């Protein structure tokens, strides 16, 4: 019996075709097709965080969508959103990121929930990413985790229409108010 070969970042960089893929634990995985709700949540978070992106140090952030982050030779996911404090990364980066983010946000896609709620959760916790958010547009839910003594602890949760119409300050972005209604597509 032949042992399975774990694919590497080099395999990912030379992967043929136009499909959206990422490297998860040594396997090339196709990313889900984007849905409107996913894009709406992504756009709303970027738009609301824009003052932090424009701010120079201290307090500024690099926040980008669909960014590949190399955690090791066999793990290079593309995060829906990831951010780096400009205090840690003063110059605009380029290419596949090798510096761990300070914040990652995954927006759940139907059929791919396990990857974001288990695989990424455990990987980012083990890697020491300070903040991890999970957004579920279909459930109108947001859970924000902060690393605390090596493990993630929920520091903010909102679910359902009653809780997701507020303007809130969520770590690590206490400097801005995030309109959860806008995040979940309440444009009126």
C-alpha cells in the first residue's frame, strides 16, 4: 500500500486550472462558490473597518479579503478576511502571507461549515492567531473568539434578528462601531 503524499505550498502555487483552491493539511481543497450573502458580509466588514485601514500607526490595520496565509509547508488556506496590525507589519506586504494574522474572519458557506468551525478554529488556535471570528449569514450569527491562555474564548456572540440589528464594538476592533444590521444585509 502506497502512503499518501502530503501536498505542499509548491503544489498549490502550480495547481492547474482556474478553480478557487486552497491547501488544507496537505490536501488541495476546492473553495466553495461565493454566494451573495457571503459577499455582502465580507463587503460590509471591509467597509466598516475602512477607517482602521486608512489609519497609520498606532491603531492601523491591513485588512484584506481572500488572502492566502502560509502556516506551514502543508497548510495554506485562503481566509475570507484577515488582518494585520500595522504596528507589527508597518510596510504594505505582497504575495502569499507568511506572517500570522492578528485577526481572521471566516464567513460560513453551506456545506463547508466544518472547515471553518473545526479545522480552521483548531489550526488558528494552535498557531496563536489572537482573534478569530465566525460569521453565518444564513443564521444571522457572529461569534468572536480571543486567544486566552492558549485557547479560544468567546468574547462576543450575536444571533438572530433581535441581537443582530445593533451597533457594537467587538475585539479587536473596539475603536469602531460595527453595524450588525449592515453586516447581515439590512440596507434599509
